[in-house]
């Protein structure tokens, strides 16, 4: 039996046992409660009523939690009612209040059981829908018939992948000669790269590759990626927990490594699955045999780390990579040292904005897709989720930082009186369209040996067939492009793009591709794309000129590509130099989200669709708040989220909350559902619905209100520094026949290289705001939420705590351990499938 089947059956069994126990406990409790209240109602003496309630509650097992409740203190009531036996000053009113409190405690327990039962019915609905889906699609995760867009994108993908595109190896090598043989420094650095590759290949030939340690990081990398199916993900987890199995797998894979020259694909072909992404694109996943997947990931990571190391060493070699900013000439530096002192605020040794740019480019942008360490953990391509165990930022997180850098550059440059032209482009279908001849031309130039080139050829020319086409689908051989976003594909693509990076650097006197473009840069990119058989994606290509100079228009040069500059839902407005949310694009996705929600057949799936699409996807594509975006950007996000809900849920109350309440009430006949039940974490018995508003309000009061304020302060500090420096110089030279102090224009000439004040302003702009924690009240703090919750959950809990504590006698909707919340959390995301 497959591991996934066993796990599913285990989950169903655990759920059934827990729900049966809930039902039994509820029936027992309600019967005992009814009997107790009957006895109490027949009693006349108020004091005896309280005593009977106390005794009855103490004998009910399910009421044991009330002893620790912050609302009800049974011990006190018991002592006070004993006092009432003798002390007439203990009034009847007090005794009736205690009776009401104890009656409420019983009602709270009834409510807890009602919501435990509701949770159980929600789980059963979800399991039933999941089983129906598995049965209806024959075990496949994807619809056999997709939308028109799916068929169009598949046709485009096939047009690339199964047709050879031959590029000119001689022309590519001549192009690279012009880059890598320009001077002695570059030639020496390249020779060092070549020697390092030869040594690496020798090490790979002699090493013992697979053992428990290497298998662990390979398997964990596969689990963090989205390349394996849910079923294979569970098998891989089983591997990790079984040393005997790991040993057997290591033996087999070491044998394959020793006979790598004979390695080949199964001619029957690996299956290709088509999965829809939230951005509307379809991606094509290879469902490889697990041992093949482990082997290819291991080799891909090893080569990726190698090229990351040697290409980084090449880039940092003396005299190789051109600086993006002009250095302070020697004569000018001597004057600055004379007037300002060698350690002054504007000396060459001061840290400037250029230092921030260099660290950002080298630390995050340069060869970003290549692995830095063999055991690193990071999100896969397009993965916008965050895992606390990740050791490196994902591509999505780096994109957010890049947006902050661009926005900060626009503010700084335009306030300093300069123009800034931004060009944004993307290669169309880069992975599927990259010609094999281009990749191997580059690898040959980098002196990769024939043995490895032949292996990479065999890996790329994989036989494939589509799952959706059935068992008799034809097997087709890949002739172009790389498989989707594995480390080997990243390595093959990044080595090609490294050549573009270097060409850009050399031919534009140090311009960084992510930061500054001009018509020369565009010509460099065009020439490279034509040489390597790549095309630009016109829908993602555009240019914008931003300026604050009076009388100067923001029209871009005719030599640059036309179109908007966009990232996610953001569009750069050249007239104001700000990124704005494209509301028309949002409207398109509102309709897509509506379609996805309407297709959900269970409440749990509906919540998951909202959490991933309605909250996380929109949030990430609106741009992560930073000081360079300012308060107006946060308010624009809040207004857009409000509009999304108003438009999406117009017929059901105008909010996700009202809609979900209506859905549960109609399906399960439960009324007056508290908001806290929807939003509380599953660990507390809630449904874990996500709010896109809370994280924005956590930082709304701490974000910089107006980004220009950072530059306003810079100009004040700069003028003051000039006056002080001038006064100090003139004071020290008052009796000497010396030249006049440097002009303000000369003083500010090398701001970006030397100004600590500009460094401070720029650093402030790229900063993300800190969270302003909600104040946790004493009653909530007594429930020990601070230690186990993040800022978002503390806000949610504090917001709904009064109502939830009043209803449930505490923050937990249901007692811990009574519901299968842990297993539901584990299964929810893996089971959810977008409608394709």
C-alpha cells in the first residue's frame, strides 16, 4: 500500500475516533446537565441551588477545565457559599449572581461541544469532497480538460520544447572572446575559473557521493520545492525517518554515479503534469521517478554551488568587474583631504550609498538562482510562502527588496536633480525556449569536459508524455529548454545569463542590470538575445523616465522599448515617480478568485483558497511596505483590499466574514457564529481564516509618512555640515595665506560615494517598518498567548478576545487534543488544487 494511502487512512481513523469521542462526551454531558438543572429548578433555597450546581459541576468530567478558568473561580464560590450558611450579610442577590455564573459555565460547555461537533462536521465534509475528487479524476490532481488559456499555453510550450533551435556556436565563442579576453586581469581570472572547474570535475569523479547526510539535504531540498507530487512527498518523508532505507537508496545512487556515462531516461517517458498558477500562467512539471529526482537534484546542486563559487570569485577579481560609479580622482581626493581632513564626513573612506548598492547586488542579485551552499533551504520559483527554517531568501522576497531599491533610487535621484530611466523586461518563456546549443556553447567555453556535457545532453533530451492525454499518449523528446526550476536547470540558465551580466558590465561602464538602463544597455540586451536565440516578453517589457526637473517631460527615448514598467499588480507612474496598484488588473483577479471560491465544495477548501489567493497572493503582489513607498502605499493597499471584499461578496454582506458565516449557517444550521471562531488559529479550535488588513495596521503607524522627508533631512544636514567644515577650516587657517574653502558644488560632487548623510537617508528609505505590537490585556496575557503567537495572531486574539472569552470561558474554542487540528493543518495545503 502506498505511503499516502496509509497516511490518509490513518487521518480518517484518527478523525473518526476523535469525533466519536466528542459525540459520546456531548451526549453524556447534555444528559447530566439536564438532570442537574431539573434538580436545581425544583430547589427553593438560593444557597442550596448554588451548592447543587457546585457539586454537579465538580462531578462532570468535561467541566474540569472550569476550575482553571479566568472567569469562574469555583474555589471562591464554594467558600463564599459556606459563609452564607451562617452569615446573613451574604445577600440573596450575591447567591443568585453565583448561580447565574455557574449556569453560564454549563452553557459554555454546551457551546464548546456544539463547536467541537461543528468542527467535526466540517472535517467530514472536507474528507468527503477530497475522496470524491480523487475518485472522479482517477487519482490525478488535475482536471483532464482545462480552459482555453491552458490549451493555448500548452501549444506554445510544445512549440518551444519539441522543436530544435540551433544557435551559432562559433559566433557565441567569438562574442565571449571579446568579453573574456579583453585584458590581462580578465584573462587571468578566467583561467583561474577554468582550472577550478577541472579540479571540481576530478573531485566529482573520485568522491563517494551519497550517504545519510547528503541524502538528507537532497530530500529536504525536494520537500521545500514544488517539484514532487503529494504522494512522493510523503514517501520522501518516510525515507528520512528510516536509516535502513536511506542506506539502500545511497548504495543504488552511488552505483549510478559510478556509471554515469551509461545513465539514461526510461524510454517510456516521464509524465508531465500541467498546473495552474495564481498569476494565470500554467507550468509543466515532470513527474520523475524518485531515485532519478534525487540523483539529478544532487548533481544539479553540486554544479550550482561550484559555478556560484567560481563565477563570484571571477566577478570579485581585481580589475575584472567595472565599478558602477566613478571613483574620486586622486587630485580631487587630495583637495578633499586638505579641506575636510582624511577622516571627514565626506572623505573617500566614508561609507556611501554606492556601498549599499554593491552589497545588495553582490549579496542578493548576482547569480541569484544558483545555490550558495549544498544544504541551503529556500522557497522555489514563484513560492510566496515563508518558512522559518529557510536559510536564504526566496526569489519572491528578493524581488520585494529590489522594488524597495528601485523606489528609493527614484526618490534620491530625482531629488538630487537628475533624471532616471527605468527599463523592465523579461525573456519570453525563458526556461522552455533556451536553446540547447546556446547552453552547451557556454559550458564548452567555460571548459566543462565532454563527459559532463554528454550527461547534460541526455538529461535535457528527456522523453515525456502528458498525463492529461491518457495512457496511450505519444512520447516526445525535449529538444529545447530545461525542465522546470530544479537546481540543474538553474545552473544551465544562470551560466548563460552570467555572460549577459558581464557583457552589461563591460559594455556600459559598470551599469547594474537591475538598477539603471539606457539605450546602450538596451542594445547590449538586444544583441545578446539575438545571439542566444531568446526573445523578449513584450507584455513585460517597457520603459519609464522619471524626473522632477521643471519643464522636462517624462517621455522615454525612442530607442527604448515602449510599454509600462510593472511588477505584480504595481505599475510605475512616471509623472509622480511612484508605484501604483493597477486596479484593472486587480479586477481581473477578483473574478478569478470568485471562480476559485465558487468551485470549492468544502468550507476548509474555501478558507484555504481565500487565505492563499485573497490574502497572501494579493498582499505579495501589491508590494511589501517600506519607507520608500510611504504611508500612502499602505493606505492604497487597505483601500484595495476593502474594495476587493465589497465587490467579491456584494451579495453576501460585503465581507469575507459575513460570507463565511452565511455559508456555515446554511450548511450546518449553526447561528450567531463569532468572528473569533473564524480567525482564531487551528491550535485554539478556530478555522484560521486570514485577514489581509492586520499586518498592514501593525506597521501603519511606524512607516515613514512621506518618503521625501528623508531627503529633506539630508539637505538640511548637508548644508549644516558644509557650514561647519568651512568654519573649522577658516578658523584653523585664519593667519595663513591659503586659498578659499571649497565651493558647495565641489563639496557635494561625490555624494553617492562619500556622503554619510545621504547614506543615512537612503538606508532609511529602503528600510521596512517595524511592527507596532498590539497591547495585550491582562486577561489575555494570563492565557499565555505571547510566548506562542506571532504579532498577527496576537492582534487577532486581542481583537476578538472579549467576545470569545465571554462565550467560551477562555480563548480556546475547544479543549486541546479533542480535535484533529494538527493533522488537518498538515493536509490542508497539500490537498488544495486550483481549478485549471
